[in-house]
């Protein structure tokens, strides 16, 4: 989850910078980056759950 964490942090920085400077485009870009990071985290969780389920299934059938 390191990539998503970095992306989330980058997004927060952009959002705050956009708010501070009145740059609504930068603020929106930051929020978009944060939402993309949350989506990536969700995908990573699903992937990890599937991997664990596969491993458990393989152990059970061996």
C-alpha cells in the first residue's frame, strides 16, 4: 500500500496548496489524487484477500 499512501499524501498537499492559494483546479486535482489512492487501496485489499483465499484453498486440497 505504499504507492497509494504516497499518492494520498501528494493529493493532500495539492489540496491544501490549492486552498491556500485559491487555485481551485489544484485543489480539485488534489482531491482526485486522494480518491484515486483510496480506490487503489480497495483494489489492493481485494487482491490480498483473493491471494489469501487461494493459499488457504491450496493448503486444504493438498
